[in-house]
């Protein structure tokens, strides 16, 4: 059984885009979120949720988790 490592990238500038590219080439790693206040069309075209700040991302994550733990 393979465990998939889920990652979020904070900041989608030059370095962030390199991280996104590197993550996409890994078979056991999945990009699950990007935090970027001013996403470009390239970032918006990815099939990955994009949040404007960390708080927004964590609210979404914890609201989803609390749903699964309370059902």
C-alpha cells in the first residue's frame, strides 16, 4: 500500500512555481492546495484549490475534518 503525501505550497512566485512543478513530477506526492493572494492564470488553471491566505486554507481544512470526525 502506497501512502500519498499531500502538500500545500504557500506562495506561487518563482520559487513556489518550481515547487509546484517538482511536486507534479512525483508519483507518491499530491499537491492539494496553493496559498497565493494574487494567483496568475497559470495557477488558477491547475486543478488545485487556491486560497488567498493561510487562515482561509486552514478554515477549509478544519471544517472538512470536523465533518468527517462528527459523522
